[in-house]
C-alpha cells in the first residue's frame, strides 16, 4: 500500500473540555496519511488517477470549521471516518495535536489508524 500524505495542516478550532476553551479558537495541527495505489497514476501520468490531496484537505478544513468537540480523539475519529467514506480509501492514519496544551510541551495529541492497510 502506498501513502499519500498531508503534513502540518494548521487550523483554528473550537476544541476543549474547559468552558473557556469552548468560547475561543485554538490552533490544532493535523497530519494525514492515506492508503492508495500510486502505481496507476505513476503509469498513466494522469491526475484523474490520483488521490486528490487538495480535495482531502478541503474536506478536513470544512469539518474542522463547522465542528466543536471536547476531545482531540473525537475530532481524529471524525476526520478518519470522513476521509474513508468520501475519498473511498481503504486506510487512513490521522494525528491531531494541540500545541501548548500541556505546560512545557510543544504539543500533545492522538494518532489513530482506521481501515485496512494491506488491501
């Protein structure tokens, strides 16, 4: 299985468990790896055979902009489910991080994998 990826997608989101977090937007960082057979587009050299990473990023941005979750775990699950369904991919790995959420750390977050990697 090949991988198409999006790294360091930075967005502002309403996310958090505390009341003050529910009233503001905070930066989150998202990384996505999506399973895809790149041999077809490599052979055809045709964009229509690729996994459209721009469309994937747009879906994620729209989801984040319209959501308000308490947990990064929930947001990661929603992103994974959306990409599996809409992009018709067999496997996805999503990380969602919140910078500065823990004192003296650069970022905390979760990494999840969903779907079948070896299809």
